[in-house]
């Protein structure tokens, strides 16, 4: 019986000491956090360009954005398209910078002289 009282007193003591250490944190002010994912901007829809009625007599630009080891592919593409569509002028151009960089000079040239464009973006 004496052992039982000792264990009971020890348990009550531990419970009181636990409650005494947790109680100050229970009343502590809560903080508000923001979701780090955030909100995506709304998607702006850009319609596709109208399809050309024919390729004969048109100038089509083939633009290489310099994806690694893609340059020979676009040279071969220009050769094949020239053989298949000889009445079409196929112009191969390299875009300055990377895929993410803008090249206003090239875009202005395509708008002025071209009727269409094939963008080679890799993979």
C-alpha cells in the first residue's frame, strides 16, 4: 500500500509539473502565416494565327532558339522543306540569347518580310 501511495504521489507531482510548464504556452498569442504558394496571375489567352491558304510564293521563317545540338536538325529541316515545297522561300534564323530572352529585331524582320514562322524550341 505504501508503494502505491508513493507511485500515486509521484504521478500527481509529474502531472502538476507538466501542466505548470505547458500552461504559459497555451495562453501565448497565435500568429497568422501566409501560404507561400500564392496565387497565379490570370492566364491571358492569345488566339492562334490564321492558317495560310497556301505556301506557294510565301516566306516562312524557321527560328532556332539554340537548344543544345539542335542546329543541324534545323539545317536538315530547311533542306527537306525546300525540296518538298520549292515555290516557298524558307529562311533559317538563329534567335539571340536563350529561349526566355526576347529578340525584337528578329520579330520585326519576321513581321515585315515573313508570312509564317516555325519555332524550334527543342525536345
